């Protein structure tokens, strides 16, 4: 996945729902009042984002865009934040500033595997035009497991554990003499390690 090092990924359309509902999280927290509902909502979003950032996966369906400065030397573009659902468009911008949508007949979308990728169609090469100096290529795509029900239970458990940790510890915590807590509780690290895209 070395071509990811030269690219940036932006969220174009964030998830319309979170993997966990407020009611599910409040049950885990054993909270039966509404005083902290706004805080809990924000913690759910933050925990989902943290899980996505650590695992380098998309949980609930969202639209992302990968930008690259140049076409890869190989015959594929890996698309970060799997699982990949579909590719919306591949657009390149030449040195004169003209943006061209590269037709979908020119490439094949491979959704199987982690990460998903696009490869040129048989007999097709990457466009040979001179690209603008930076971000000359933009691949817009849809990623995520689907709706909340499709998100793996272990990742949902990590979200609940993170929310619980942050809800109970509003500031940095001390776990022993001269020791501070790690950014992620050990149980969360253990879960997320298995889901990290490597």
C-alpha cells in the first residue's frame, strides 16, 4: 500500500448514522437520565472517529476522496478506509487546470480484499497527461460496512468501551504512582489491533 503515502483522504459525506445509538450506549453506561445526552452524542461520534483512525477503516457508509499527486508506478490504486463499496469517479486535473473525469470503462473496481482498489481495464494504461503540481488525481468512492447493523460487534464493543472510559474520565487519569493512563484502554487496543489495516 505504498501509494497511500503520497495521498490524502478526505470525508466528503460523513455517515448519516452512528454505529451505536444513544440508547445502546446509555444502557452500557447505566445512565437513565437525559442530562448528559448531548455529551454522550458527541462521545459516540468521537469514539467512532477514533476507531476509524486507529484501524484505518470506515465503519458506517460514507463518501471519501483520495487525492494523489501522480499515477502509481504499479497497476493499482489502493483505496484507504475499507471496506470499499463502490467508486463514484476518478478525476484528473492537467497542468493547465482542466479537470477530466476518467470514464469508468477505463478501470475495474475490486471491492474484495483489504483494501479495495482500482486497476486499469485490460489494455488500458493510466492517462499520460502532465498533471498539475499537487493533488492532480481525485478518486471519490463509497466505503464502510453499510448501515449500523452491519458493523462488526467487536468494533461496536470498542466504541462502547471508549465512550465509557471518556464518560467516566473527563480529564487525564492516573493509574498508579507516576503512571498515567494510555490514550486507549487496553481492552480497546486489543480489539482494534485485530481490525487494523496493515
